[in-house]
């Protein structure tokens, strides 16, 4: 099949099917079966259809046309995640490279470029065209797009099935919300909203797939916002709960803060390059117009990132006078680099918001107010991954300096979120912080130049985090609380949940046997990140603390809090007898997706499935070679170098040691109880309260952002009434006063005086004239004659007076 | 005298409501309901008349994709002053005319709860519609001014008689503000009139001004000669003046023709003379007109009439006020300020953009602090209309950018789109507030809550419309905002960054309002029993608004196709003008080519 036409078609169908489901449920959801039950089936059917279409696109179109092959660089040592397949041949699962040292005699050229990745791109329709500028809805499909489609639709399908069970309460009439107490002291009774939940899920899937398939930045932004609003609806699903609607608002507004940065980045690119297209799209004349990527990484520049002429011109226009004033002439190398840096960091700001990175991570934990399937789908597997996805998609545009910013943000996020997760007792919030932390790792990987490592972790994490959330939902469903201090010993009551969750925990900490091909999926992806961190620090030792050691420490913390969670929930003796007694394993419709996801969490990273290599094939052109920063000293090393044994081996050992330490510590405290957590809490009181209060971010933001903004709002409102209107009223008062004075001085004396005089004069004249009316006819005739003569004289006189020139 | 004559068709369109008002006034007293029904029928008929323009190829139609004036006609009205009954439509006015007719229908339908002096209400409402349509269609400056004033008076009474408790204050405030604007406009009109001179235009320019008609393959000079032979008073006067012996001492042939004034502003130096304080005639004319128009828009700091007027006005009048009246400001800037006074526009571009950005930011902040639902929506209008002023003003076709007009086109089209989009979303928002007010008779944002459970359909529509105001993709507000915001950087990155920041504030006040009104467990205000679902009449107002909000959000080219050719041409003309202007300046002052031009200097920072 021709991928140029079939791929867009298949993926468009996969993308639009959930939209159709959404529209149908909006209009008819209420009438779909008892309490809208069939709306759930419809939405599930839609997403399963989308999944089938996506996998068809992958297996029937993509792989036959663009088979997975080993990287063109034969010199690489094959890592735990790679498949050695003959170049140009169809992907076939093959034996992993056994001898790790065998290939090292092939030197890796750090400056060599990767091959151009295959992609299919085009436009569907135009939103508006202004001269050469055009905003469109289009597609850009490469291995990453197809892979993300499969991942998103697969996890979404699991979540839909799971939600059919989890949201079952909403089918009851009336639904009693125990978290809402009305003013009369009763709990809220309301109609179930089963269908509405699936309506939002469908819209969400449509929006998320829209981001993935988007062919240009403007379209990404459109669906970016739509995903945000779906998240708003889903977090605030329990609209009666004030905490839920507040969390929804917070999520949307914090995301908009990120979008503000994203808009800045978009504007910078728009003003300087004038296109948002990723790839080269043929115009009406059939000529391929270069998109962003090929404009910034031209063949002439050997696909290195070099600002375009138009960017340099734009930067000169912006800063020209400043530079002239300070006497700084931008040298050739740095020309346009600042603008490119601003654009990159701006776009990244959007990703910071969406992926809940420091400093905009505050919304994600609160977002756990939504129903758990939402947390699983939206806030772990897909939506928050959109930020990472965009960084990956937009990778060719990030300068090494921007990548350094990304790496630092990622690293700081990873460690901050992980530490907060240590003390949290709400099971979903632990997972939320864990998500934030893991997304930080992905950002870190991307920032370090580990494109494949980052995207690989994105895929593996989606499966095990989706699994973990759904397991936690299963627990919550059973014990009706999120609080882990009320749980314990549940593995006996709900074994499937417990052991699938254990798989998830092992996957997230990266359990595996170091230097072999045996491990959970997280083992492969996390090791790839740590290796790249080693690689980066090897070239730039000054960044070792933040970019090499912090991630390792974070790995230890991750292992600690994940197993703290598992032990507190499933191990030991029940803490709350009542809840324990009522606990039960969830129904099949919920446990089956858990098992499916557990299988993926275990195995998706395994080399024989070739996910790593498929991603490697999508690596954007020009991003493999080692890159040098122009503005300051930054080196982004070739990712292949991270597979060198001298980097790989210590990194792998460090990663597993860290995870082991964390796991051991958790076991000591929460399973063997050799140390009492409460005593620890007392001895680290200050630290504990800082962690318990999430490092006081909410309080800080409230103080420095929310309060001032509200204050400014009040000021503006006061200024209107107090100043502008006061001036108006003052002016009006002056006018009125003045008119009174005028009234008194002028109207009453002069005007009224004149009028009155005139009136009395007329009256007097009338009285006098009356005396002429004598009734004497001769007298009248005399008046007429005299009058006529006088009139004639007057007219003659006036005429000669008025036209003096003619008389001259 | 057939309907296929633009003069008849457009006159019918404009004056039918006034005629109906007159008939109603002399008719014996009828039941209140009948007046409403008659008025509704009239507004619907007018709307149908505007739909008639969509019949492509019909004798009367609006051809999509054409940039020039269509359905132009020209009748002498007061020949001694060169005043004409001169109307026509192009891509700038046509969408606004349709919007006006559309919103008039919806607003009339929303007028059913009005029970006081219904006859007078309907008469004034219809007069208002005549005024609004006339403003958008008039191409003679005097006629424009007359319609502008015609619209003012009914509005004054509609607020002052049918309004809320402080209606008189609000009505007078509205009246005085607008009157000040009108007076300034009148001064500017007279300044331009007395400095205009039709004899300075060449044949093509006269044709562009709609004064002479060139046959399809005709020659402009021949058409001019033929016109001079005709018996129109203007042509006679023109011929008479042209026959005067000494070209330098000829009398001026003054005109109110807006299109002719545009030609003079762009192609002659008639308005370049110094007027006052070292600034030219056109500089002052621009400033006076601009102030007059931004009062209407309204922009900070001339906006304080708007919240009061909206809060006091009855719902349908708020819909008209926000949906149509505010657009007249933007329309005036686009139709009159820039094309007639390009030099001043060039000088003051940064000032214009600054006013736009200030309104966006200030309006959003003020909206955040409001406790009254309607007042909050009113301030959101101030903020959203700021996008319009900003988009119109981004004069980025300058030497630095190689006179590239594309970004400015995007901004101006975005502004125009935003006008229509705001017409839909703000009318919808005011309607939504009105639905609540009709039921519970209060607008205190803190005393709502839980409406989603009680009025699910209404809440769904309302949230959709509010999201259109928030600028959510897929809804009309997004397109206008994004087109404007993306175009600004090329003009000034500082303003661009500030304007982008407004997206946060907008999300803040709209989501907060939604949370307080529609979400939550319980309704916290008085009259909970009155919260019944929407009636069919209300649905038939809310649903079309939401439907259009979605339609234009998903498929914006449906609207852009109509407006864009005209706007693009105007921007292209101004870009050419800018280049010529700079070249002239360079020729005059080769040492410092662009010094002393405010717009040039400030566009860099």
C-alpha cells in the first residue's frame, strides 16, 4: 500500500472516530440505554476501532514500507534495547548482541549524522492564508507518530474498559456523592453522569490524537488547548465538589501560563520564519515548500542547526538598536541564536505546563480530584506525555543552550517531585508526583541529547504508569479511600491488583539484571537515560551534579516511595479493619485491563519488540551528531556514545545500585519495620514538614502570583470607579456649576431681561396701536398712503445702500 | 424601481425597520404581543434581505472574493454641499451588516420579557436597527454621521427607560460619552471636508471612489469626459471648475465621499497642510476620529460608560450594544481612520497598538475583580475589543521588514474576524446572563452555583459560549485572537509578549465565573424555585449563537473568504503608500531618512 495516501487516511479515521463518538454522546448520550449506559459502550467501541486502525497503520502500512533496521552507524555497540537487524531488511526479531565488547573496535564518529527519517506530511485544510503566511490543519506522520497512535489508543482502550466498571456507580439513580455535604447536612443526591464521562473521554482521545498527528505547530497548539479543556472537564467531573472544580481551574490556568510561553515561542518563529509546518509540504504548484525543520537544518549546513537569514534579520530588527547602542556587534556565529533560543525555550514553556514540570508542576497532584481512570489516561499515560512528545517532535529546533535549560528543568523536576512523593499518604498523589518525576527524567533525557532514550521512556512509562494508576483505582474502588494510612494487607483480598501493581512498581524503578537483556521495561528505558547522563557529564563535567548525580539519587528515591506505597497498601497487617473487611477484588472488566497492561509494562521494553529501534528510526534529521552551543559553552554529545562500555557499565551499575538502595530502605522501614516511620518523622521534622507541604510551592505561588493578580484586578476596578469616573463626575459637576452661574449671571439678567423687555415693549406697543384703531375710514386711508410712501423711500434707500459699488 | 436596483434594495434594507416603526407609531393601539411579533417579523425580513446577498450571480448579490465596493449607488441629496445618498458594501461592511441583521433578530426574540411601554420599545428598537445598518452601509461621511446620531438616541432611551435601577445615570453617561465622540468626529469630518478637492483626483481614482463608472473594457479618461457631460449636479460643478482658466486658482470641489477621501489621503497631499501645533490636518483628523471611535470600541481609558450601560440595559439591548455597537468603533478605524489619514496612522501606529494592548490587559484585570456577572462580561468585552484595535494597528509593513504586508494583513483580518466573533460570543454571554436574571433577578456572582444540575442544557450552552469568549480552539474567539496575537511580534515584540500574557488572565476570570455560577453543589441565591430549564424561545436564541461560534471556530475561512479580499487590498495599498512615503522622506532628507517618525522609532522596541 502506498503510505503517502493510506497512512494519513487510516490515522485520520483513527483520529476522528472518537470525535464521532463524542458528538453522538453529546446529543443522544442521555437516551443511550438505561442511564446512558450504552454511551460507554459506544465510546469504548470508538477507541477500540481507533486502536485497530492505528495498529493496522503500523503493521500493514508502516512496517512493510519502512522496516525497522539497525542504525546506519554500524559502529555502535548494541544496547540492551536494540535489535541487530540487517540494514534495509524487514524487521525480524533477532538475537541480541551477546558480546558487548565485540563492536567497540568500530569507532563512532560523534559528528556523523543520522539518516533522514521517513515521514509523510500534508495539509487537510486551511484556517486562513495571508500572503505567504498560512495556518493549516495537516498531518506529519513518522515512526514516532505511528508509535504514539498505537500507544495512546491501546492505553485508552484499556482505560475505557476499566472505566466501564469503575464508573458503574454513576449508573445508579440517584448517585450519592459522599464527599459533598449540602447545607441541610445531607449528602448530595444527583443523577448519574455515566454517559457524560465517556463523552469527555472521547473528546479527550480525539484531542490527544490531534496533537500527535499534527503537521504544524499551530495545529499542535489548537489540540494542546483542547486537551487542556478536556482535562479541565475530567478533573472537574464531580462538579459539585468545590475541590474538584478548583483543581480543574488550577490545571487549566497553570497550563495557560505555560501556553503563554509557548505563544511567545510561536510568535518568534512565525515572525522570523513564517511557517509552522514541520515537514516540507507541496504547495498547489507541486513544489515542496521547506518546513521549519529543513529551513533550520539545511543540507548546505550539513543538517546542523543554523538560524535562517530571515531569523538573523528579525533578530537585528528586534535588538539592532540595542546592540548598536552598546557597541556589541553580533558575531557571525551568534547571529540569530538568541531568537532561536527564545523560540525553543518558549515552546518548551508550553511543555513545562502540560507535562507538569518545575515550576509549573503544581497542578498535577491536585488534578487527582478527577475519577481514577482519568488520572490513569489523562494524567499519566497520555496528556502529560504530550509535553514530552512535543519536545521530541520539535527537537530539531532546540539549540544546545535550550536543551541545557530543558535538561536542568527535567533534573530539578525529577528530584523535587520524587522527594514530595516520600511523605504523601494519598495513594493517587504519590503516583501523581511519581508521574511528574518520571516526566522530568524524560525531559532530562531529551535535554541531554538522548532523544531515543527520552521517547523510549515515554512509551514504557505510559504503560506502567497507566497500570499503576488503574491498580490504585482498583484499590480505591475496594476501600473507598485514597488514604494509604487506612490500607494495609490488601494483597490477600485483591491479589490480581496487588501483583499487577508490583509489576508496575518493579517496572518503574527499573528492575533488571545489570548488563544483561533481562529486566522490566523501565529497566531498559531508565538505563538509557542514565547512560546518556553519564555521556553528557563526561563531555561537560561542570554539569555533573545536576545532570548526572541528581538523576541517580532520584532513582533511589523513586524506588523508595514506590515500594513504600506498595508495602503500605498491600503488605503487613490491615490498619483499618472495617475497610479491610469490606475490600474485595475488582470485577473482571477492571482486572483484565490490569493484566493486559501488566504484560506490556513487563515486556514493552524488551529488545525483541524493537520499540527502541523503531524510535531510533524516527530520530529527527541532524540531531544525532554532537552539537556545540554558540551562545555559551554547551556540548550535546552524540547519543550513540552513551553505549560505549566505559560509560554504559558504570551507569548501569549506579542505576541499579540506587534502585536497590531505595528498595532496601523501603523494605527496612515499611516491611520489616526495623525503623519506625513516626520516629523518623520526628527526627527530620523540618524536612518532613517541607516535604509534607510540597516544598511550599502552592503557598509561594499564592503569595507572589495569585494575590498580586487579584489585587491588580481590584485596583483596575477601583481605578475605573475611583479615578476615571470621579474625573467624569467632577467634570459633570463643574459643568453643572458653571451652567448655574451662567444661568444666574446671563440667563436671568441679560437673556430673560431682554425677553421680558421685549415682551412688555410689545405689549405696550399693542396698547398704543390699539388707539389707532378708531374706525375712521379716512384716517385708515391716510395711514396707508403715508405708509406706502415711507416704504418706497425706505426700499430705495436701502437698495442704494446695500449695493454701493454699482452706484459708484 | 425594482429590487434588483442596489439603491432600492439597500434603502429597503436600511429603512424598512424605520418604516415599520413609523407605521407602528400611527397604528391604533394593539396588544403588546402584536408589537413584538411585528417587530420580530420585520427583523427577520431584514435578515432575509441580507441573506439575499449570498445568492451568487443574482442581480443583487455580494460576490465572494471581490475586493472592491459592491452594490454601490449614488444619489444626490444636498448638492450645494456635495452631500450624497451614497451606499455600498465591501468585505469590511458586509459581514457586519449580516451580523447586525442576525443579532437584531435574536435580540428582538430576547425582548419578550419586556413588558413596559412595549410599543415605544419596539419603535425605538427598529429605529436603532436602521441606524446600525445605515452606519455600516453609508459611504458618504455626512450620511454616516447622520446614521451615527440616529443610532444614538434610541439607544439612550432604551437604556434610560427600560434599564435597571441606575438606568438614568447609565443612559446619560452613555449619551454624553458618545456625544463627545460624535463632536470630535464632526470636527474631523469638517476638517477633511474643507480640505478635500475632487478635482485633484484622476479618472481612475474617481472611479475607485464610485463617482464615475468605467465600463468593463472602457477607458478611464473617456468615462470621466462622459461623466462631465452628464446632468448630475456634481458633474456639472466639476466641469465648471475644471473649465476655470488657471489651474492654480481653481476653486476646490469639496466632498463628503468617504471613498474619495481615501483616495485623497493616499494619493494627494491635500491633508498634509499644517493645522495646529505643528501637526498636519490629517494627524489631527486621525486623532479626533480615533478618539471618537475608541470611545465606541471602547478602549481604556474611555471605557467606563460600557460597564454601567451594560449593567443597566435590558438583556436584548446589551446584546445589541456588545454585539453591534462596539463594532462601529473598529469599523470606523478600519474604514475611515487608516485609509483617509495613512500618514497619521503611520505616525501613531504605536499609540494605537498601545491603546489596544492596554485595553486587553486592563479589561481582563478589571473583569477579574467584578462581583456582578454582567459587569464582568462587560469588562471582558473591553478586553476582547482590545484585540481588534491592536490587530488593526500593527503597521509592520515598514522598511525594516522590506514592506512585507503579510503580518499586518493577518492582524487586520484577525481584528475583523474578532469583531464578528466577539459579536457572536459577547451577545451570547449577555444573553446567558439575561436568562438567569429573568429567573432570579440578581446577578451577584457569589450567589449562584449548582446551575448545571438544575438547568443542564442552559449550562451547556452557556459554558460553550463562555469558552468561545475564552478563546478556546474550535470556537470562534480563538481564531480572532490567535491571528492578532501572532501578527504582533513582527511589529513590536514587547507588545506581542504583553498581549500573549492576556490568555492567562482571560482563562482566570472566565473559569472562575463558570465555577461560581454553574458548578458547585447548591444554588446559593434567592428564588431557587424559579430556576427552570430554558424555554423554546430561549433555546432558539442560544443555540444559533453557539452553533455559529463552533462553525466559525472550525471553519474560519467561511468568513475570511468574504472579508479578506477587501482587507488585503487595503493593507496592500497602505504598504505601497508606506514605501512611497519613506522614499519621499528619503528624497527630502537623505541624511536621516526615517528620523522623526514616531512609528518607525517605536516599532523597534
